[in-house]
C-alpha cells in the first residue's frame, strides 16, 4: 500500500452506525479539488483557506442533493497526514454516509486501506512510528492506565528516550570509525574506558525500559486472572459475583462450565480480564476433557491465578496436583486461594495449603469479594512498583524485541572490546544496536513492518 502515496484516498472515519454526524476523511493531492466538484455552497472549496469550515451540499453526478454537509479544509502541510485534507461531516446514518462516500469516490478518489491516513502522516514526517502505534493503542484503550501510557507515547516520551540513547551510540560509533580510518598509523583516538562506560550506560538505560514491559503490556492488554479449581467449587459463581451479573451458568452439577468465559472489569484504572474455566478433574467426557486442556493453557498465560476451593470439602488430589504445578512453574505471589462457600459454616475442613494468600469468600452472599478485588489491585500496584515504574513504559512487543536486540548488540560490542578484537567488530555490533533502536521510531523500516503495523488500524484512521 506504500506505493500509491500520490493518490487521493477517502474513508468513513467514524464508527458505522446511527449517530448525529459521520465524518468522511479525504486526503491527497487532488482531495480538495475532487470534493469541490461535488460540493454546492457559498464558497468554492478549491480556493478555501486552511482550517476553515464550509456549510453546503454534496450532490451526485446528475446534480441531485445527497446530503447537507460541513466540509473542513486543511491544506498541506498543516494537516494530520501532511497532505491536503478535507473532512466531510454529514448526517450520521449508515446509508446516507455510504451515499456521500460513493459520490466522492466517483470523482476518482480511491477507498483508503486500514491505517492509511496514519501511514501517510508517518511517511510525511508528521509523527514517528512509535507515535503512530500509540494512536492505535489510544483508540483501543479500555482502561485509564492503557489510556495514560498510550497518551505518553503519542506525546513522544518513548521517542525522546530512544533518540537519546541512540544518539549517544552514534557518537561512540563515530569515534571508533574515525580510529579505524587511521588504523595504519596506529593512533588510539578513543578513550577505551570512557567508551566502555558509555556503552554500559546505554545497556542500563535499555534494561530499565525492558523492565517496564511486564507491566506496560499488562496495562495495555489487561491483567489476566484465571479462576481455577475442581468442579462445583464455585468458580462461575465467583465470576458472577465479581461482575455483579449472572454472566456464567451456575448449577450444582459438577462439570457445568465446559469452555472458558472471559469478562473484563476495571479496578482503579487497570483492566482485569477474569477468566472462568472448566473444573479440573479426571473425566471420560471428551468435551469436558477439551475444556480442561484449555484451562491448563489459560493457567500458563495468566498473571494471577485464583484457586477456588470449596471450604466444606477436604483438599482433593486434583487440587494438590494443581498446586504442585504452580509451585514448580509460578511465582507464588501470583496465587490467591478463594476458600469459597464460607456461608455454609459446616464443620470447617482445614485447608492445609501453605502457598498463596487465602481469602474466605462466599459467592452467594458476596462475602470476601471486596477483599479479593483489593488483593487483585494490590498485586498489580506492588508488582509495578517493584519493577520500578519509569516515566516511559514499554507496552508494545515490537518495541520490546527491538530493545532486546539492541541490548544484545551492545553486550557483544563490550565483549569484543574486552577481547581486544578489531574495531570493525565493535562497529558492526553497535550498528546492529543503533538500527534496532531506529526500528522503534521508524528510522529504519521495511514495507513488511509498515504493513504489519498499519493493517491493524481501522479504516479511516
Ligand atoms: N452456599 C454456597 N454455594 C455456592 C457458593 N458458590 C457456589 N455455590 C454453589 O455451588 C454450586 C456450583 O457452583 P458453580 O459456580 O457452578 O461452580 P463451578 O466451580 O463453576 O463448577 P464447574 O463449572 O462445574 O466447574 C452451585 O450450586 C452454586 O450455587 C457459595 O459461596 N456458597
Ligand atoms: Mg463453572
């Protein structure tokens, strides 16, 4: 899609549905001229000044009125895309919006691909790649934290940090390259101690950023909380209690939940994805077996595991097996035991579980639910503080993997330095790191990378 930068493109920029207004965005060299051909108003749009709005009508090829509109004109380069752009606000109905769009397309404008407006903004230097990605994150943000981190990124906090580290590395490479130019004269222009310190400070800055990813990712995508346990322990009831609605089917038949159910709740600005799973037990039922397989997969990808135990029962071998698995594979700080059905007050079975935090709950009369919620909240805030919350947070896997590669490059340049290898090796490693940093903000890029980023945008963005 990068090949057709000159074309004028158009797309509906507002959600398809009924609303007060819809906005159709048009951008490109001939954008204003084309729309002007179908616009009847007091002013000729083709000669309109930038940042002006004009009331009028869109008419079809035969001159029939299609809709009343307001056209807002932005002349290059002071528009979002950096090109001449016109935004047509029409009545917000599905059919009327499509009719207006069709009329405009008839003038030779082509439909925009997903993310093509933002791609153009990037290619025209209006924003860098990490800022373009922040726009997609901002639109998708479902919690305050996700909103804040994407807004910071859009404002350029990440770009600034990356440029700072990268510029320092470029200086270091420059020095080594200079020395290589004078290799025959055996001149030592670089103070190796200072050079080493500068690379080490680059590594430590990158490591700080890498550390933020664990929680950056969680803030962007939500904290995954799995409700796990044996059948009939009350997992689905607990999900319903957390959501304050009857989302999951609850019965006294063991094995009610066959497939997992995921629901979202926001606690103190953080999105939590609560996943109710199929009860763990040995079973001959093939549907249930598949459900249990999925439960294990969910356990492996969850940030917090709530083992729901029926407090009226002794711990079962399935629960013990599960706890063994957690002990071997997880940090126990991510385990909470909901000792459920405490309202029944039967002769209490002692739970001899040593790990995790135990909270007495009753999904039926909502006892312990607030405590459970505050523990979920505490878990995230404690962890994020322990990880050292920096002002810049890495939320995107692409950035994370580029930073890892940058760190690798820097580490091997240090190793080459230690082994007194030729400066050429050091330059090669440093260049690798510089390029990886450049990928984050889009200084180094390929059509594949751009396509994979922008194809995930919505049409009209
Ligand atoms: N008294 C009491 N009963 C509960 C409580 N939580 C769940 N139950 C009951 O226990 C039974 C099983 O509850 P579910 O929520 O379906 O249990 P589950 O763990 O999802 O079970 P599966 O889906 O079969 O794995 C139902 O009859 C619920 O009403 C509780 O806190 N107190
Ligand atoms: Mg269930």
